[in-house]
C-alpha cells in the first residue's frame, strides 16, 4: 500500500517537520540548528480568544484523502511552530497522524527526504521537488498566539500559512501531478475540503492557494525549447511491475539567429552566478521621477555639488575694548624653539 511505503520512508515520524533548506537551498531559516538536534513542536489553534470571528466554521469533519491519508475532525484551523508558540512555522507531511504540543522531533538533513516513495501519482523525487517549490512561495515566518482574523496582517499570515499546508498535503496524498496540476481524487475527499465554505478566511486562503499554484506551475513548466517525453518499461517479475520514466530533452536556450530576431520589447539580463532572465524592457520616460533627469528637462546632475545647505557659519565682530579684564596669577613657563627642543628634549 502506498501509504505504508511512504510511512516507512519517513520512519513514522509524528507529523514530521520539514527544514526549509532541505528542499530549497535559498537561505531560508531552518527549523533546527544542526542535524540530530531535538526540538519540541507547538500546536496553535485559531481562532484565538478575542477574535471577532470566533463563531465562524474554522474546522472540518473527518476527511478521507487519497492513498489512505486522513484529515481528523477539528473545530479549529491549526498551525505548528518549532521551539515555542512563537517559533518558526513548521509543516506536517503526514496528514491525520496524531500529534500534541510538546512532542519532541529530531531534525533530519535533506538525505532523509531523498528516499520518499511514490504516491501513485508522482515519484518520490517529484514530491520532494514540489514541496520545495511550495515552500519557496509559501509562508516561512514565525507564528503568533496573538493573531486575530479581524487584523488584516494577522489574517494574511494565517491564510498564507494554511494555504501552504494544504498544498503540501495535496502533494503528499497524490492530488498533484508532476506539472502541479490537480488530479481527480477518485471519489475521496479533496484536501481543500478542510476549508469549509463558511470559514472566515476562506477567500484569503483561496487567494493565496491559487497564487501559489500558479507560481509553482510556472516554476515547474518545461520551457518551450524543451520537450518532456515519457517511456515505459516492464519488468519480467511474477507481478509484472510497471513504471513510467520521464525525461526532459532540450537544446540551446536561444540560438544566435533567435537572439537577433528577438522582439525589441524584450531584454535579456545576464547576472554572474544566475541564470539568464528575459523580461520586458522598461520605458524610462514613464518613470514617475523622470522629471528629475535630463530626459525630463532637468539640468544635468553634478557629482559633488552641494545643493542643500546643511549648516551655516556667522562671524561676530568683537571690540577688544569691550572685553572684561581678567586677572591671572603668575605663570611659570618657557618658550622653546624647535632647535632648543631638539637639544633639551631628553631633559623633559
């Protein structure tokens, strides 16, 4: 059974928490400091006390997902953090697996996730790849027990985080193919059903959900100059195991002729250490500050010229006759010339 194989791959870790850099390598903060380090997971349910939408339908009933995964009945929208109730967000990759605040999890490096089994829709490598891309566009900050849905910024954080969790679950259970397109659940509940039609943040959750889907699909899309081909091979085993392999073949990004024929509205930007970027050119004459440049009829900028007064100096005229007389005691000093000092410097 797919679920059984998958659970063996993740060693039945309770709602395993994924370190962001294990999937992305984009400098995101990891959930732990080092491989093997332990930390407690903290569950935070919304709405919190004082939320004006406290009477909304934040939870859902029991849900049966593809491949034996489940969504347990709850009255709340739950998020997870590592180390404290205000720690960095963590995401569950085993929907329906019981978990409590205070459960201790051990950090695993990226090799731990290299052996994820296929889920019947995509391979284990594709699962890992897509989760990394979801996290690239998903919520990656800390969470808070003070978030209230009536506050716009708090509502956005909750919605973004929950949409991220939903897409991770969809990928795990088999609702997303290699191109991140949604596939039929075959009569099982869809993961998205965990957001009821009366959820106070439904519109925000769906907005983040749809935006992230588009971003991941564009990230996953095979370029027009490449083709995705599939082949199949059957083993000669007794059960006749069958697998489908995918590969991407391609050619040069652009040929010299295609570069010369490129529409003038496009520009190709080369940055050292990065892949080339092709984007629309920007008309500088449409910039809101063009009036400050020579193209906007302003005078040429002169480097080093002082155009703004930062300080002022005034000279007072003082009549020495008006200065009060001061009485000083006798002093005992001697003026030395440079020559005298050189001769007598060892005496002082």
